[in-house]
C-alpha cells in the first residue's frame, strides 16, 4: 500500500479543489447571465448520464432525486426530526389492535398529474406492491397485510406490535393503479411518469432533464415555472454554482466555506448538517475474523476520528462511539458516549493480544497460525468516500501496523455485494431516520440472512439475541421512558461490542445561492437546510422559494 502520510493526503485533498480554486481568480462560464434563468430552479444530477426510466421500482433507473418531484409517499418522515412522522398524502393515521393495525385516511383533493384523483384504491395498490412483489420493497416496510377499510381508508396489519414501523412509510411511493396494474412493475421504463408530485417531465436528454411545475398541485402554488437537472460531476457542479448556473448542490465540498461562501458571502452559503446517519466501517460478522470482538475493538481503538475529520475537510465532525448524532438523537444519547473517543494504539495491541492476535507483515495473525488481510471497500465515484477510506487505512497502518487493501467499487455493484454479504469490511453512510430504524437497519438480529441471500437490513449479519430482544421491545412500544431504556442498551452494544465503527457524521449537504431564488427553507428542528432528499422536502422547497426577479 502506498505511504499515505498526512502531508500527501492533504495535498490530494487540495488537488481536488484546484478546479474550484482556479475559478476564484475571476473566470466565468458561458450562459451565467440572468436571462432565461429567473423562472427556473437549477439543480444538479450526479449520474454520469441519464436514462429515460422513471420507474421507481426498477433497479435500472438512474433518476435519483428527480423521483421526489413526481411521486410522493403516504407520510412525511421528517429526516432531521429524529423520526417524527407527519401526514402527507394521507390526512391522518391511527393505531389500533395494540399496535398491530394502522388505518390511514386518504387526503381529499389530491390529483395525479394527468388530472385523475388520487383514491384509496391507488393507495391500496401501492401498499400491496411490496407484499406481492418483494423486490419492490426498497422502503423496507414490514406489514403483512393491506386492505380497504372504508371509502377513503386503508388499513395495514402486522403480526406483532409495530408502533416504530411508521418511518418506512415515508419512503414508499404512491402510484396510480390504472397505469401500473397491467405493467411489468420491475421492468417497465415508465417514460411519461404520472404522479401526485409537483412536477411533470417537460424535456429529456442524457445531459439535462427539465421538469414543468404543475399549476394544479394539491399543496398550493409555487414560484418556479421549471426545475432543471443537469448531469454534472462534482467539480463541474462546483464551477456551475459559483457561476450561478446552478442554484443548489447536495454534495460534500472540502473547503466549501472558503471556496464557496467567501466567493460572495451575500449570496452563497455552504451548510452541511448532520442528518442522524454516520459514515462507518462495517464488518461482515459471518466471516472470520470479523466476528471476533477483540479484532473489532482493536481496529476501533486504532482509529483517530478527529484526524479523519480534518483530512477529509468537508466540515463533517467526528462521530461518537454510540453512532447517535446529538442534533438528531440527543434525547437518547447517554452522557458517557457524548464525547468523541480517543485513539489508543497501546490499548489496541493489548486488545488483539487478549484474543490471541498480533500484527505480522501488515496482516492480522491468530495464534492458530491463520492470517488475514484487512480488505476495505468503498464507493467509487464519491471522492469524499475514497478520501475517508484512505484516511482510515492510514490510521490503521500508523497505529496498528496493519496494511489495508483498499478497493473502490461502483455503487450498484458494491450495494449488491453488501446486501448479499459478499464483503469483508466496507465504508459507507448508514443509519438515521427514526431511532428504531437507525438501529434496525444496521443490526436487526431478528433477521439474520445467510451469505448470498440479499437483505435490506442487518447486512453485517450481526447475530446476537440481546440485540434482537431489544429491537423487538423497541418496535412494540411508544412509551418514551421505555424507549430511552431500550435505546440505552442498544448504544452500549454499539460502543462496547463494536458491530460497526461510526467515525464521522454523515450530512445533508447544501450549497445554495440566492442569485435567483431566496426563501430557502430549513428543517423545523434547527437550521439544517431542507433539500430534495424526500418528496415532501422537495415540495416544501418549491413552495418556499421566491424569485429575485419577481
């Protein structure tokens, strides 16, 4: 492995900013004038090219956040609200049968973009899709039955109390039954999508999609007439927003406060906000030696989170050992885990020795003679992830003498490998949402899946009865006191037994300019900018903006 010294890593980080720094000297891009932009909200799309596939159930779709302007969910799961859920396409919801049944009432007056009303039959069809076709269950819903329970009502049923299962309903999209029931749900490319959201497709190319803002949207009027999505890489996106050709970016920006804010502090703002999830190192517990707690503790002790945070330079703060972001989950965070843990190389080597391990020739070696290379995979195409992986590898080399075999893998391939358990260690963001969803996504030991079979939950194959029992208890309660007690047990497992290593907070990225639009909204529970990570957030954004030219 090459020598990744702090100086060389900082140089690499700076090199990634070179194109942006050059722009600060005064060059501009063509077409950055105000003409033709005053009624269009310009956003970025980070895919290398666009394919006209608006099927949100298709693994081949590349539309990403564009879907949030077309399709909407039943409920709004407020990401920065610690799991707070509010009505959206459903005007209300009510639990019954001891938390085993949830009745949702359809909001009146909602129209699809083709003018047809959104009905309880559309809602029922959408709720039944993940039951009939499991591969469409990207939201991770767990109810076992969906039925009509009134003219405008649908009831979902679980085989156990499920008070904590609301959050996935915030990502399950509602679609028109008449357009989907006779289609192949997972293969239809749906080139002219019909949804309840605020936009329709106006023009399409592989490089840019323009969407027309509806004038009959149920949520009320909006200032932009169009929303455009340009296919741009991260460096190109930075150039374009500095030239005011884009209005908003949801990318991490090393040195963003200097290179964006300082360019024009009256117009520009880079505000990364922890969203409840974290970037972490995730072990495959079904493979040796990652199921050994001594190995995991040693790697945890050999990692200086503060150094990683400084090297990445994206304004992401180092994470605590419990993996609970204080701004989102502070009500649950135990005082003993509120601080960032220190690295301790001596303690790390002592922990290895306790388990019969040592480091020899850069590899982990057990006293039985077997040895293992530390293989760490991360997502290709995301510069900050590669930088994080390099920083982690450098820490382990310095503090433990471990050489790390790094691999950057394209997103679809690595996601497939992770879900099937075909990895050793991987680096990715994970968690967030509700407090239940946060831990369930990572380590729901109620659903341990064999290697080779894909899963959305517990991809690390964490098999532990205490964790399983705690998550079962958490799902079945809505008592705040019991919730805190159960979560205390879960975060102690995370911090002491290290099923994963949280090392830096993941953020909602937001670089925005007020050159054309003001009124950028923030989340209700703080100054975090509201982006386009969900359909309700996208609609709220469009409703809030005001044109500078108006």
